[in-house]
C-alpha cells in the first residue's frame, strides 16, 4: 500500500475518531449525566426513558469496572469513550470490507439508499417509516447480530462499548468519510484494518506521551508508543525462515514451499536438516505482541499450502494429536480438505496475544476475512463454509480487580481445590495487563496444580476404603486420579469458564453488567495462563522496545535480570522459553542488541546457549513506519 493511500486512511481514521469522541462525550454528559471530569450523578435524570436507564446502568457499571482495575475517574470515562469510538469505527470499517468481498449485500456504501436496506424494507415496510433513521439503524444492528455469531469480539452488541450510537449528523459524516472516492480501493485489502488500528492514535498523542514521561506509565501507553506497522516483506522474510524452513526440514527440498517462500534463505551448500514430521493440525504458531495480526495472516497463507502438501504426500503420514488419525484419513478428498482447512488453521494453528484489548477485534476480524477469502478462492459457497467457533487471540488482561466479586465467584466453585486454584490465578495475574506473555505465571500455577493433586490423592487415601471398594465417582465431578497436570488444568479451565458464564447470567441490572465484565476479564486471564503453559513450533514478533511500563517495572526487573534494559530483549528471551526444542523464533527489533555492551548478557546467556541465530538481516533505519530506530530481522533456533 503506497504512502498516499496510507495518508488517506490516516486522515479518515483521525477525522472519524474526532467525530465519534465528541459525539459520545456529548451524549454521556447531556443524556446520561456522566461528565468528562469523571463525576457521575448518583442517579439518572427524570428525562431518561426505561431503555436509557438500562443503558446508563451499563455505562456506569463499565466505568466502575475500569476504576476497580486501577483507572482514575477521568481515565475511566475517557477510556470508555475511546473504546466506544474505536468499536463503532471498526464495525463500519468491517462492513465496508465485507461489502468489498461480497460477503454482505451493499449496506453502507450508499447509506439508507443501499440495496440491502431497500430489500430489508421490502420485507418489513414499516421500518422505513420509523423516525430519525431508526429503521436504518435497526437494519445495521441486525447485520451486527448476524456476524456476531462468528466474530463475537467485534460485533457482540451486549458489549458495553455498543451502548452509544452516533447521532444522525455524526453518522452521516462517518459514512461520508468511509465512502470517500480516495478510499474506494482500500476495502478489498487485508491490511486496511491494520492501518486503521495504527492510525486511530495520532502521532501527536504519541509525542505527548513521550514528552510527559520517558517510560510508558501504563500498558496503554506501552501499546500506543509501539504501534509500528511491520512491512509485508519483513513479515514474509521472518515467516519463510521459521515456519517455511521448519516444514522444509520435515518434507525435504521437494516441498512446494521452496517455490512459495520468496524470502527463504538458502546457500549453495545449504544442507537441509531433517526433523520428524508433524500433522499440520499440530503446528503451533504464536505472536506474543500480535497487534492487528500481520504475522498470523501470512502464516495462514503458508499453512494453506502446508495442509494441501501434507494431504497430497504419498506414504506414511503422522497422526494428529487432535484426532489420532492422519490428514488423509480424516479428509476423503482435496475438496473436503479445502472446505475444512481455513477453519482448522484459525482454530488449531494460530495464536496471538496483546495487551491492547482493541487488537482482539482487529486480529479476529482479519483472520476471519482471510478464511473467507480462502474459501472464495477454493470455490466453496458461503452456505457450505463451516462456522469458525473460536480464535486463539487472547487479550492479556489482569484478572478482575474487584476483590468482592472474586470472593463471591470463588465461593461458588466446587470442589474447594478449584476455589484455591482460581484465587491463585487471580493473584499471580495481577500484572498480566502490563506484562502480557512476559508474565511467567505458569510455574506458580504448576505448583498449585501439584498441590491440588496431592491434596486430592491424600483425601482419597485417608477415606479408609479397601482397594477397589472406593465409591464410584459421580458423573460430572472432578476426578484427579490417574491424570497428569495438563489434563487437570484443562478440566479445571472448562469448569471455571462454565462457572463464569453462569455467574454472569445469574444477576440483573447493573450487577449483571459488572458480573459480565468480571467474567470476560477472568476468562481472558485463564486463557492467557493456558497459553503460557503451551509450547510452540514457531514464535514471531515485532515486540515493543524501550523501557517497561512504570506500573510493572519492579516485577519486570526481577523476572528479567539479563534483559531488563529493553523490553524487546525480554520478549525474545521469553519467546525462546515458549518454543519446543528446535522450534524457531523470528523477530524484527532494534539492532542494538547485537553489539552494545549493555546487551552482552542477552547475547552470551540467552541467545548463544539457548537459541543461536540462524539468519540475521541488518536492515537499518526507516523500516518501521514512523519509528526512528535502526532494525534487524533475525531467526533463532532453540537448542534440542
């Protein structure tokens, strides 16, 4: 995408944010008595309708939830407005991208004259007569509901960021921005949504943050300061020489990937090492600072080829850990595989984490759109495409900060060892929102799992029953006999998430909103812990660089004594820990780590003994858009 096009996206994004910020702030103050200063009236005014009273409860509960997590009154209100503006903009950008891919009938390109709305009115003639464009809003929200079944993180209207809707003048101005002629060519490009994410925060905002504090003061500042788009060729270089190289070593030089991987580095005397084959469904790829998902999107492209090659290869094939059968045994023909492969890749292979909650919206949408493009290219009609049930995009959220809700929820967990495990998770994850995957929580959780298993076994041994005479374990109860820690954690995770869902649904009014927000945060926290207990074949990253956030500095310095001088070095150290033996890590970072004396321990105690570099490309300055940093792109391989 050329500079002029990126500039057009930046202008439109900044104008849209300004429109929505001003509109939503005005609605909060004028309608709901929620002031930008953080002052909130004890109760809504008499002018509120019953629906508006419900909406106000939802808004206030969300702001209180942010306060419980440590935000000031002003920060909580500002953050709510920003979340609402970002979610609203993302949804309409998504509809434009869906239109361009013919995944939805024309719906916003011509506003209320769009063919989709006209057809909607034809089925329900009274809709067009509703005042103040309420009928068109009803139509658009019905589209949100339709797509929320597959991209819930973006389109779920139960989300508190969905309460506010732009006033008519703002709405029409927003559509005019998105339908401008100079943006007409961007909506079919996969990377457009990533540029919208990057440009939502202005350069002036980043400069102001740096002027006010040398180090990021919190996780949001760390995220905003490090939003730098990774160029496509750098993404290809790193993925080709990690995932591509790994597959080449499994399948030999005759692999299709030797032609597909344009940036695969091979010398004249390159001897391809052999590694055991894996079923493609068992390959795990992680981006621990995923942003809008560029590494995951290109990995998706290579994985499509990998799935087809694995299915087509004659001879013995490894069985998948997921099914116990080979790919060819599970899929009768190539058409059957192509119908399933996009879903398999999203649900099995690709994992991403970020401390910025907005990334979950962007990356999940980008992967879903990429899957739809693959099905379109394969000629799979929309009616035959399997539904993608989940993605592995995790928001690194601190576990809920409301101690009363933690105790209330934990009291409902049974048996008691689940209560102890959940409280341990909450305590150990208090800085997850600041550190993300840098938080080494898995060791403490493993110790708690061992303690719980030992407690369970001890209780069984002290019951006094003769061998074989123990009472039969009731169906649905938690039985730890004969299972390992991984299986126990999996069972515990399922039970906790199910209990969180029930907890969120068992209250009304403002309490139900608080419980839902609590449950969402806790579920993300559990997912992050689960991810840190996983080991990956490939880790890819364009990590943050510079100082750690002030809020997490003490824990960060203690956890990463060899790499605490720069966050990017710690990300590489942590990425190596998350690899399988002989797994590969690809990163673009500052080049300083390869020669400055302050990084000597990183080189001598982390890289060389644990994951020596296989390829290093010294790229220099001007690679990351807007970042004044000299970069290097490199690939490491974990020792066996």
